[in-house]
């Protein structure tokens, strides 16, 4: 049996430098409940499909775990996390503050091919801000720039970005970044009884979602992921679109399911399946109050 819950996202600090397709800011209140429900102290929190990483950031900033591992296969996204959690994180925030937004400067910067990690990180953040929907995958395109690049300038919030990066950099000892495969990282830590995994994989099986054009890496063997989750000794929470095939994968392995709902900026209701060993902590409905997503995501 699954029930529908409405999530109240009234108090979720925006901490990620990304605006990420499929970002889980709205799920943060539920994540806090989940972490509080655990009967052991979490030594290690692992996000095998990190993307914009808002869940990991929340866990680290709010002290829900001693250490956090962000795993991401996309080298451009991983470069950002490495730069921010490295000793020279301020080089990135300073560069963001200095950047003069114009159509020419954006295009010049994005056409660079330097393989230095700091350069890749800067380009990725710029692209994430300036491309439609924050989409970094091939096929995505630059926003309309208007007169003198005014449209592009309206997408650039240097002070906010720099503050977020510096805040993460200040607590960088709490993070490890792994550029690699999320399932492999689950297998590395599955026996750790004090390790907790938040698993939000790319998912396109129902065909209607735009996942294929959202991420560079969108193919995944979901049965293999569920098998890896089954071996986890600590705890895990997975989030998926509600689809029959997903329910089947979960039920075959004896996992619990809860369906939750939220409204997005356009007042469309979105539902999401939460899957875990025990998801009975999922909240009772609140007053039905649902906050809109923030203007600057
Ligand atoms: C649904 S998104 C995660 C969104 C994230 N929870 C957030 O709030 O921003 C899935 C992410 O997994 C990454 N990814 C895809 N395949 C992967 C793999 N095998 N290992 C690690 N990361 C992978 C994608 O690049 C994408 O960033």
C-alpha cells in the first residue's frame, strides 16, 4: 500500500551552486525526517548520483553525518564538486564575481577547451546558469541573450553563487568527491553498518520523462542498482518516478514504498516514489500548505 503525502518545503536553504534538472530541494524536509528516524549515528552519508547535491549539502551543513561522499559520473559536474571542496575553492568564487557577462564573453568562455579542473568547473557553472533549464547534456542551448546580453545577465547571480561556494569550501573537510560509478561506490561501502545512502538515479524507463536529454549519462542497469541496494547493511533511500516496473523491482526485493507529492513552480503536482528498507517515517499530511519553489534555484 502506498499513500500520497504533500511535502512542505517552507524551510529549505538553497545551498547548491547548481540549478539541477531533477534537483531534490523539495525533498529535503523528508530527508531530515528520514535521518532523524535512524536508530544509529551516521558516520558516512553517500550520494551515488550526486548531480546538484542538495541532499548531501543539507546533511553536511545540518550535521546529520560525520562525512559525506558525493559520487558523480559526469566529469564536468564532478569537476565543480572537486573545485569547491578543494583547498583553492575561493579561486572559483572570485572568478565568478569577476566575470563580466556579455554574449561575447559567455561564448568565448564556453568555447575554451582547457582541461584544468578549475577551468572546467567554471565553464560548467556558467553553462548551467546560461543554458535552458540548466541542462548540461549535448543538445542543450544557450538562453536568448537580448540586447547587450541583458537576458544572460539576468541569469547570473555572482554574489549568491560565491557565497554558496565559500560556505561549502569552509566545511570542505566533511566531503569526499568521487568521479565514478554510483553502483560501484555502493558496493565499496555496503557492509558499513553506519553508512547511509541517498540514491536518486537517472531514470527514463517510462519514456515520457525527458531524462535522456537532461544528463550526459542516463543509461543505468536498474535491476543491478536494486541488487546493490539490497546488500546495504546501514540504510538507504531511493527516489524514482512512480512506474510499474520500478514498483516491481522494489517489491521483488522486499523494499518498502511510499508515494509522495509536491507542487512545482507551475503548480503542477509531481509525485515521486520513495523506496527504502522501512519508509514508515514519511510524514503525515500537514495543513496542505505547499510553498512555491524559490525564484532563484
Ligand atoms: C537525477 S540526477 C541527481 C539529482 C540530484 N539528486 C539533485 O538533487 O540535484 C542523476 C545524476 O546521476 C548522474 N549519473 C548518471 N549515471 C551515473 C552513474 N553510473 N554513477 C554516478 N552518477 C551517475 C547524472 O550525471 C546525474 O547528475
